[in-house]
C-alpha cells in the first residue's frame, strides 16, 4: 500500500481524499478505506502554509454530513448579529 490517496476532490481551499488502509486480523490481511478532509490557508503574518486535517471512517461520514447540514442551515437562516438565547 502506498501513502497516497486513491482518489481526491478539491473545491477552493478544501480537499477531500480517499485512502486505502490495511491491517491484520486473525492472521488475515484486511483492506479498508478511510477519508480525510483538509483545509489549507496561508498565514498573513508569516507567509507559511497551514493545514487542518480531519480523518474519517466510512461510518463517520453520514454523521458529519448531518452536522454540516445543520450548521449550514443555522448560518443561512440566522440573521447576522442575531442571538439565539
């Protein structure tokens, strides 16, 4: 197995990748896929590139999508400066 993604997607500063992983279980080699999300940005002060990476198992993706949809809904439906308390 290589340390390179088997598939990549990008939109602006966000990148998604699918990785092929492996492990041994009961003497048998098992392959499985995981995903990662990466956001890159360049620091204004230093000019250095930074990355945030979130690694996800297949079962994490539906939960992440639900949370992201709720966040998007809240941000789009709430007026700027409005407090929900």
